[in-house]
């Protein structure tokens, strides 16, 4: 017996909201009565919407957030303990759990070319914390928190935490956080480098949108290339990386955006980038 994730029904489509305007796509986890815990159908829908934003040439930045008092309180353990939802097959001692790990939110977030900002409202716990770590930039409301509670539930950071945290914090700090399952306040997260900014709760989305707009005003091809190169640089030698950067620079130098960037600088006016 294996566990599969079904395509979301029309009723479940409201569990993840999508809006796009002015180069910014906002994806919102919308299950506030369950603190935005992730069900199997939500995994599929979130993956689908992330891929949609990444493929849309009009979208330059993606903002991921939640409604209610939590960004995401993790996977839906209530459904799992009842024999449905993520983890239910494993909890019932089934032989295998078959999920396509190449096409889930953590892997899609890592591979996306579009910059991602996580606007963390309330708790980002377990899977929610891993998802936040998978975004390029994290802005936290002052009452929000990151909860690495995996070992307190008998599991591990299954969606990227064991990869991201040692790179972000160094081995010892990551080990302390993961092994203790500690919860960090927004201020502690900022001091440790896990958050870029902490803002008043009421200003969270306005600040996230302002930062997204600042990024969206830049040449999108250059921004996306920079993100790809940063990702590649984590696994390459310096000499290999410099080679790849030079090849990417040559491609960008042939674009209309490059010419617009140079022309607008000489004419002392804001550039108007079209992504071409």
C-alpha cells in the first residue's frame, strides 16, 4: 500500500490563493482555521502555483505568505493521525510512501529562477519553517517565530532544513537548533541571520510588496541569472564559477535590457526593463 497525492478539487483551490499584478505574484496559504497546515492536495496546488509564477514572463518576483495567525504550522498531523493526508500511510505501517520528491514545493522553490520573498506572519513551524528557508528572502512580523520542532514530533526536517541550516548558520548552530527542536522569536531569527528584516505585524505585507517592487524594477533577466549563478556557486569551485559567470555575462550583454540599462544611465533616467 502506498500514499499518493490527488489533484486538488475545486473546493480545495481556496486553500492556496494566487494573485499577480505589477510584476509581483502573491501566493497565500489560506487555511487559517488549521493554521495553514499543509494537506496533500495543498502540496499539489502550491507546487502548481509556484510553477505557474515561475513560467509567467510577466511575473518578476514571488511573495509567499499566509492568512490568519500562522504562516504555516507544518504538515497536517490531524489528518495523518486519522488515517488520511500526508504521513498517514507511514503511520499505518504501510510498506512504502510514494511521493514525487522532484516536484514538490521545496524542490520547486530551490529550482525557481524568479526571486522569492517569504512574508512570515505568525508561526512557521516544521514544514512551514523549511518552506520559509527555501525562499530567497525572509521578512518576519514582530510576533512571528520559526519553530524547528521536528525532533519533538519524532521526525527530521524533511523538506530542506538539514540542507539549508548548516549553510546558513554553520554546523554547530544548525546542530543546536535541529537537535533541540527550539523555537526562535523573530528577533532571534534576525540576529542569527535567518531573517532579513523584522517589521511590525501590521506592516508585513506592505514591506514585502515594497521590497518585491524594488526587485521587480530591475532587469528581470539579470536578476534571474544572478539567482541561478548563486545557486550554482554553492556547489562549484571558484574557477568553474567564474567561467560560468562570464558566459552568462556575454548572453546578458546581447539583450535589449542591457542596452536599456546603459542608455538610461547615460540619459540619467530610470530604466524601463522589458525582460528581453
